[in-house]
C-alpha cells in the first residue's frame, strides 16, 4: 500500500518520522519532495548551502547529488524515488532503485545532464527539490531488513566516504 500524505504525517506524529528534517511544505499527496544538500561533479563536491557561486553542470555531464533529508525507514516500509518532472523535461536523466526496508541515511542519486544547455543550481535556491520519495508499506516484515542483508550504505551522511 502506498502511503498518503496523511499516513506520512501520522508516522511523524507517532514519533517515527520517515524523513528528517520534516517540512510540511515538501509533503505531496503520495510522497515527499527531497532537496539537494551536496552536488558532486567529477571529483569536486559542493555543499549547496555553503557554495559561494552557482553550481553549473555542463551538457553531457554525469553528476551525483546527496539529499538534505535523512530517510528513516521502518522494517516494514520501502520507498521509490521519482525525478521531478521539471528536471526530466530539461533533459536530466537519473537512475533509481528501491530504498530497502530498514534503511536509514541520506539518499545519493546518480544523474546525467543529457541536454544541450547548462544546468544551474543556484546557491540561494529557496526550494532545491530534486525528486519525490514515495513510501510503500509491506504486507509483512522481511526476514532480514536492509541493515542485516548488506547495510553497505546504512547511515550515509555525505557523498564522499570519510
């Protein structure tokens, strides 16, 4: 079952938020808009909130982003990611998969500027949404949740591992 906006708020009100920080303005009818914290182009990582200049992704360039929000999935909830249509319409492509039950951490996304124009991320952007996360409740608990299966990216906080 896909969780509605009301379900997502209920999780928060019950003390088990699915995202942190939680901003009601980012809630959608059936998900939550994730925002950009970091952008990696080649070997350079920019923290968007601390950048002195706008970040420019040239045409035909691969780049990665890290969400500002931490996703906190219970062991009976999974999630899928969907690129904002405003980016898709400009020629941005992304690879997504499921976010496994029990995952806790920020979300890293691999993207490609397939357009013929620069993609500019303004350092002063009030709303830096990149994708929507949609939550689904599982019919039953898995035998092993993410942390016990592999947990390779559990508690991820940054694009560059330290």
